[in-house]
C-alpha cells in the first residue's frame, strides 16, 4: 500500500516539478541576465492562465483542435502573447530603473526595481480581479479526467494511476525548456544575452545593445513563465491572486538551482515539485509548503551558490 | 540624514507630528476614520523597524512579517491561554522578536544581496503554514468586560490612537538615536561597502545582529498592538507576503535610510488604499490594489529613492545650499602638507610575509610570497596586471585566507583573523575604487574610520578632524561627499584610513584617475605618513610616481616575487623590465 502511495507521489512530484521547472527557467533567465528581482513574475504566470482560458474556453478560438488538445495549444500560444507584454513592460517601465540607466548609482536601482515590480504586481492582479472576477476557473483539458493505470509487477491487485494531462504538460515543459537551453547556448542571440549578463560594461564596448538584450530576455522570460502557467491551467483551477503562491515557488527554485543558470533553474523547480509532493507522505498537508521553505532555507544556508550552480553573488 | 546637527529640530518635529495627529484624531468622529488613523502609525512603526535593518544596512528584508506576526501571536496566545494582559504581552512579544532576530540573523547574515532578501522571504511563509497547522487559523481576542483597561480594551477609539502614536514616537526616538550614533554610521558604512567597512575596523556581523534584534523587537511591538486593535489575528494578516510588502513599500515610497521616510509613506499610502477600499471596494473589487499599484509605479519613476530624498534635493536646489544634486562649488584650497626631509627607518621589522600562497580552484594566484617591511618605510608593490597585487592585499588584511604561509605584524600572526580585528591591531587599507557615503559630509565619512580608536562619540569626531587636517582637506570638512572631486575623494578615503591610526597602511592604487598636478598633492600626503608613525605599503601602476615615493620595491609577476630592492636596482633588472614593460620594450631598449 505504501509503495503505491509513494510511487504516485513520486510521479506527481516529477510531473508537477517539470512545470515548476519551466516557470523557474523563465524567471531564471530574467534574473540571470538582468539581476532584477521581479515580483510581477507570478502575475505573468496568472496572465498566461487567463490567456489560455479565454482563447480556449471563453472565445473558443481553438475549438477545431478538440477538447483534449486545445488547452495545450492555448497554453503554448500564451508564450508569444506574453513575450510582447513583457517586452513592452520592460521598455516602458523596467528599463527606467535597471540596466544602463542605473549603472553606478548607489544601489544600482535595486530598491527601485523591487518596489516598481511590486507596484506592477499589485496593478496586474487587481486589474485581473476587475476584469475576470474572483471565481476560480480552469481551462481544463478532457485529458485531466483520464489516467493511465500502471500495474505493479509484484502485486497484481495494486496499480499506480497517472493523470494524462500532467504527463502531456510535463513533456511540453521539458521540450520548451530544452529549446530555450539551445537558444541560449547555441544561437547568436543567446551569446548576446550571455554577454550582457556576464559583464554589461564590456558588452557595451563590444557593440552589444545591452538594453535591447535585457528587453528580449525579459520578454522571453515572461513568455516562458506564461506558458508554464497555461499548462497548470489545463488541469488546475486558478484565480487572479494565484501568482503570489507561485512567485515564491519560482524564487525558491531559481535560488536553489543557482541563480543565472537555465539548467539549474529547471532542476531547482523539479526539486521543489518533488519535495512538495513527497512531503505529503510524512507531513500533514498544511505543512507541504512549510516543507518547501525549510528545504529552501537549508539549501540557501548550506550552499548559497545553489545546488547546481557554481558562481557566487558578486560582492 | 545622519547629521550631527542639533537634536532640537527632529525632536520638535516628532512632538509636533504626534500632537497634530492626536488633535486631528480628536476632531474625527467617524469610527472608520479613527481606525484608519490608528493603523497609520502602526504601519509606520513596522516601516521604521524595516528601515532600521534594511534602510540603514542596505540588506533588503522581504520577511519582516516574521517579527510582526510573532509579536501579534505572542500577545494573542498569552491573552487567550494564560489570561495575560497585552500590557505585559507586548513587551514579551518584543523579547520573542529579539529571539527571532538572533535565530534568523545568525545564519542568514552569511548571505548577501539578493540571496539575503530571498532567504528572508521564506521565514514568515514557513511560520504562516506552521501557525495554520497548529490550529491558529483565526484567533479572536476575548472581550474582557470586567476590567477592560487592564486588558488594553477601550470603548473610546482615541485611546488606541494614542497608544499607536505613543509607539510611533518611541520608534522614532529609537531610530533617531541609532541614526545619530556610531550604530547608525556603522550600518551606513555596511550599506555603502561591507568589505570596506570591515577593513575600517567595523565588526560588521556584530552591528548587523544588533540591527536585526532591535528591528525585530520594534516590529513585534507593532504586531502586538495590531492584534489588540483589530481584536482578531489570522496567519495571513500577520505573516502574509502583503504584510512584509507593506513594511517595504511604505519605507521605499517615503524614503529609505531616514526616520521620516516610513512616516511619510504610511501617511500617504495607508489612507489612500483604505479609502479606496471603503469607497469603491464594493462596486469594483480590486480597484484599491490597482490604484495603489499605479501610485507606487508613478512615484518610483518620479522619485526612485523615495519622496523624502526627492523633496530634500529640491529644497537644497531652491535654497542654493549644497545638496546631493548640487555639485558646482569652488575647488578646495591646495593641501598644505609639509614635505618631510630624508626619511629614517627604524630598522625594526613591522610586517613580515613568509611563504604566502593562495590558489583559486586550480589557479595559483600567489606562490610563496616573502618580504619584510621595516617600520617607517614606504614599500612599493609593482607588477603587471594580474600579477596578484590586490590578492596579496586581500590576504594581508584578512578578506582572504591563505592556503599556506604566514603574515606576522608587530610580532603577531594575522592569518585567520577577521578584517576588523586586523584593522584594530593597526593595519589600515584604502581601495582601488573609492566608495563614499554620498549624502554625508567629509567629516562624517571619516568618523566611521575613527571608531576603532575612540570609545566616545566626541573623541571619534576629534580624531576624524585631525585626520582630515593631515591630508589637507580641512576646508572641505562640511562638504557633502557627493560634491567632491576625484582627488578630494581619494584624500578623504586616505583620511578615513588614517582616522584608525594605523601603524601600517595598505594603499591600493591611490593615484588612479588623478591628473598630473593632483598626483603631486597625493604624493605629498603619502610621503608625509611615515614621519607621523604610519608605515606604508602601496600598489601603484604609475612607475614614475612610484620611483619618487617608495624606497624599496617588491616586484610581482604571475604570483611570484621576481625582484626586491631599491628602485634603481629593480628597474635595471632585465627580468623585471621584461615582465613589467614587455619583451618588445626590452628589445628596443637593448638596441637603443
């Protein structure tokens, strides 16, 4: 009996962890390139959820794809849509308190960035409340109601059930994270972003438009996190304030993974998913999130460079 | 900010503010507005508590709800379970706040920057879930009809308001005392540059621990009073992210690093959000958050450092006094430092470096470095970029621990000591990149370095004044650091190091970025040091200047000492010339 529960929690942790991993990759990209703590990241995730909901259920734009596939396609489309949103937000607001405009100022604009993104987060989540209402909704795929039954070899009466929607979401997450990894590490654009992250001043001297690199990184990071949000929306209900829960998970994942590394951020998110689900085996459900924070604190205090990272914060 | 100016003005301002608030409160009859006028001071106190830690040290805390919530729950649980009045509950809550500060601060201060901020975020959230799990979802404070005043329960809302304002006055006085003392200046030094503060003899961990425990106590008091006023406590309302955010927002909005910032922020933002909620909350739920959010965005774009600093800079501009934005003052009179006659070294070894080695991963940055410095000497350390010069300084003053070898200063080994201890023993240091406290005067900047040698505040200022005079910067004593020229900043940094009365001063490229005439002034100041009891080890790129300054050179290349001796000997050494000037130059020289 315990083996079943354990295996189910492990599977749930892995699948959920992959989606967390994708969210963390989005945030990790922004943080890695710009060193900005963006509090509004959770609200971009929420916007990704509502984008998926509106495209799929409210407007029914993707009805021709069928009720099983439409939500997933909708979630992926949230990426480009929110890329534009993030790009514009950076251009209009974030750029004024980050990047080259604050180089050399007293705290490099850190407090201004914090409070600005807090303001953006407040405006977004409450704006969403006005527009969408507070009732929890979801853009559920019909796959969320189906599960694969995997029999356990040693015991013919026992089986582990695995939700089909979470498997598809997990696979999509891995594919998108891998694509982003290749983009950052193989392409010319990726090289530009890494140069801007590594040494902004030197990058400027090499003729790289650092502010543009930041804008693009911010847009991509926003889009990727929005896709992860859309994927959660395919099987889980949400409301406008949901971003707050996730922004904390995202930061925990990014820090655990070692800030600034795409791969690390993914592993960090995955670890959090596993801790969250496996902790239900030994702890009461209310302490599920307390377990995440306990593990997070332990990791940060023991290995400030993160579980998977090497570089420490520059002094 | 941390002016030493009269206390009269701030004390009068605090009194006027408190009395004005109470008078306004008496005029308000509506109980809703009375509640709001009680909440404003409470949030201002939480803001002040946040400011004590994060505003002055620059270590941003996302987790002040930990202290606030622990204060609120201590008061509530003591009342519910043990029937203990909040009059005792709040002070006990403050003790819990202090304890939480110790428990949280000790491990978390090992982190810096963003890591610190994010780790702080985790504490209140973990506490939130723990308190929910313990079954404290929603705890009402029981009504005590038989002795309401004993249980801090009043029919008249004005009493609560008076309590809140009283707490605010106490918090303001604490902040003022911190701001005007060694405590506040040490925290500001940490904010500006933690390694430099440590090198100036400030025990940074000790001061940060004091800041977080004091801050925890103040936040817990605010939380305790909050519970008493609202009569119900939920984990979300006291440990939630929004509570931590409130502390940060009112302070950043009003202005960090000043006691007035949190007050200004709370007075503007709390009524704004509460009124919006009350007037429009039913019609358009969420409008409060949207307007609040937009207001924050707008202010940050217009006044990124908070309202207080923006208004202050405007006033300075209008009055024409030298504010932070006002930089066009006449240059200082040239330094009048006597150039000493031929130096006499005592022949006694002050610093001995024996076989010092340091590797980073596989890279051997320094390998078996050995040299001696005699008391009263000026020793120059030269070598091409990447030779390991700054790494050597970092080993000498304790920023880095060597992998092997020993450093003996005046008969005592320095290896393994923290930088502030090494500074106390008499080793001072200046840095390649000068970091100054922009909004503090020259004197206040220098006084930070004097704390190592002074027990009392007056004594510290006396030593600082002397040090400023020694580098010839006395005419600019009261000028703000933000208005200084590059040369004046360098001299100020030298004065800061001298204020610690070091027997040995390590100077890292003090001539960088100076014009030729300015170099002369700096050289004169450095040359005068040995005659007043300070031995100098100096790193410098400008060979010509070094030839006229140091009587002995140590030449480093690729982490090894390749030559030691008098300047004329060393510059004649073919190996040195090649390492320093490149083989091309050597070839050219040989031909010519």
